[in-house]
C-alpha cells in the first residue's frame, strides 16, 4: 500500500475526517469537549452519536497497538511499527478500510444495550454481513468482509457485552471491509472499485471543490485549501428536516445550521459553487414560521424556535447576489423579497413594543452574541446593532422592490430605513458611542463589548463623525490576533468567555466590511490581515483566545473557514473583486 500525499494534512483531533454529503465522520470527538483514545464513526443523524469504535490491533495478539493517525482529503491512515490501516469514503454513506500488518477492531461504542438505548449486533444472513443497529441514530451500520478473517464477539448479546469484530489477515496479506450507514435494508454490498481508486476519486472530488471555491489561492493565502476542506467535509445531503444540501457548522458537536452562521458560508461559496451557496442562504427560510420568524437552528431531526438570530440577511443577500457568477433572475428575487419581507415584518411587529421605534432582543441568544456584556444589566433590550442590521435589510428590500417594479413598496422601505437610522442616531447615540436601552425600564447603558460598535456595518450610510468615533473604539479592541469581543482591560474579560473576550469570525467579517465601506480601509486591511494570520497559525476554531490566538471550543467551525475564504479572496483580488 502506498500513502496518499495529496491535499492539506490535518489533525483529526481538530478536524473530523469526512466527505461531501455524508452524515458521519471519523473522529475522536465523541461528545461536547470529549475526546476518546480511539477514533470513532460518529453520526450526526438524530444528534451527535459515536456509534462504532475503531481500534488498531496487533494481528497476532489481538491487543491494541499504538499508531500515528494521519489525514488528508481522500485518505485516513493509522500507521504503526508493524503495518498500517487505511480508510477512504466510497460514497457519502460507505467507507472502505484496508489493512496490512495491523488489524482493526470495529466495536459498538455503547457498552450497554437496553430496550431503548445502545447498539444491537448480529450477523445478517440475507446480506452476508455483520450489522450494528443504533437506537441513538435510528440507523444501521453494516460491515461486509471483503478479504481477511473476522473474529466476531457479542453477536445477539443483550445487556452489557463487548460487541463487534476484529479484522486480521494472513502474514504478508491484507484484509478489507466496507462499512455502510443505512436505514432498514438494501442489497448486499458489492463494488468493483479497488481501494486506491476509491481514495483517488474522493481526492479528485475535493480538488475540484477547492479549485471552484478558491481558484485565487497561492502561497499568500496558505490556509485556503484547508478552509475549503472544512466546508466540503461538513456538507451533508438533504435528509430529515434538512431540506437542501447543507453545510453544518461542524461535524463535531456544533452540528447544526444556525440562522446567521449560514450567511457567511453562502458568501464564501457563491463565486465557485453558486447553487450550494443559494441552498445555504435559503435553508433557514424553508422553516420560516407563520409570524415570519426564522428558526434559531436546523439540524437532522429538530428545528428550534425558542430563540432567533439577528436579521443580517438583507446585508448578506446584498453581497450574495453581487458575488454570484450569474445574477438572480426575477423569480428568485421575488421569492427572496417575500421571505425577507416576512422576516423584517416579524421584527417590526412581534419584536417591537407598543409605541417603540426599535425592535428588541429578548435574550443575548437572539443577537448571536449569547453572553455579551451588553446584556448584563437586562436581557430584553433595544440595541443599536439590531437597529443597524434592520436598516440594511430595509434598504435591501427597497432595492429588490425597485428591481421588481414595485415602486410604491420601494419608497415605503426606503423611508422606513431612513426613519429607523435617524431614530437610532437620535436615541441610542451618546455622542461618543451607542448605548443599549431596557425595554421594561427605559434605562440606558454602554459596555466594553464589541457588540456596541457593530453599527459600523452601516458603512457609507453613517455620518462621518459617527463612523470615525466607532473606528477609534474598534481599534481599542485589536489584539495582535484580531478583534476581542470584550476589551481586554475590562473587568468582565475572560480568555475563554465565549462572547466576553474571544475573537469570532462573523464579527470580524461584518466590521471589516463596514469599515471598508465607510472609508476606513487601512483599519479594515489590518483587521483582515490579523484574522487571516490567526487562521493560518491556529486553524478554524469556533473562536480564539484574543491574547494568545489559541483555538477554543469546537475546532472545525465552518463559518470561521468561510470568513477566512471571504477575506483571503478579497485580499488576493484587492482592487478587482472586493467583497463590496
């Protein structure tokens, strides 16, 4: 067997090994912030569930052996002193494993089977294969032996038992198996493709994706190919409540589509994968409720409505349609207009108190900045970031209405945008910065959080003195690695405090874009450069320690990879195809 040296190498401790369309990955991450000693087949159907434990074995003694795990797009390998095991995806629901000099045990990750939990294991005589059935995922995992010998343990066992099979081969020979994730039944596994052909095909599929998404990449943007892999490998096919091909935020524990994260993935994909980009933008709107609200999140088996996310969708669609290689036609524009209109009216009705000028958040979660210090005094608050996003959305609706020959509606949206922005400056601008206001008390306050500075997203629409003041405050949040979400000098700053200090991708992209449109290009360039360097050194984590750059929380977050691609592309093509 020969090693595959194509594509970027990565650690499966940080980034799961998976393929485009698959609902499972190979990873040591078996629960939130929980890392197992062995790699597992981890499915994301019905939530995150480690189903099968994959353990490299000494073929003679049957004991676990130490190996080095290496991964590149197309091939995952365990390499030890006596041999190696390779794994490759044949299709989104099937992997092939092959070993020489080293065996592998495929065992149920759950040690206990109850009437309502765990994994049952048996031999399926009709298919000539061994089958694990998982209560947690509601799916079956079929193992077909293609060559070599299998030592089977725990077939049909109930209660506590070790269940699975251990693969080995004759001295100097190889063993090979296929593992499929399936529903109830399908014909017995059959394939004419050799293992190396399978690995090469998957490698080629990723290479095509990377070339489409980042054709501009060079040594000046060294993380672009790995960023593309993070997006590609986190994409799942339509299944369950996921109505379209979807880029999950991660194939670790953040395995959902949240209703603002998807916008950044759509923007990164738009030039090279326009249909996939359209799907990312549209997915949450497929679940828009009767009030016009978008869900908080969508995943395989649940849609949550207990919170919402901020209305950045007007901002996002404005950029999206300019980035698509073919402009949207009238039918697409009409559909988006209708959906954005309903989403906007939700904020203007269900989220606006009687007599109030502004809509409000009911909790920090609604803002996407869950625990930001802006929400410390009160949680039900009017904030300038929400007003600013709504202004941009109203302006986008006005532009869409004009294109659709709805002149009266365009004028109404434009007036609403101007009135909302004027009121925001009159009521929430303190002369130096924006304040938040409690809906119940009418009290106002400011904070040391970056959220208070987000109205910079209004860019060219802001008065010069306001954007200049915001830019000065934003500079104070810059660390060597990027924009801290809480001033490091604040008593509330926490290194791993979620939105109380760490650097986040969406805030970076939104602020960089607003500064650039407001004419603060040098500062925008600096923010872009620091964030790109952060990703190149520390990967694509959910967020980052603002003082050390260390990746925090989920380490394979797609909106972080998307943000890198957006900023790296603009940097590579500066002066020709900027984000704006």
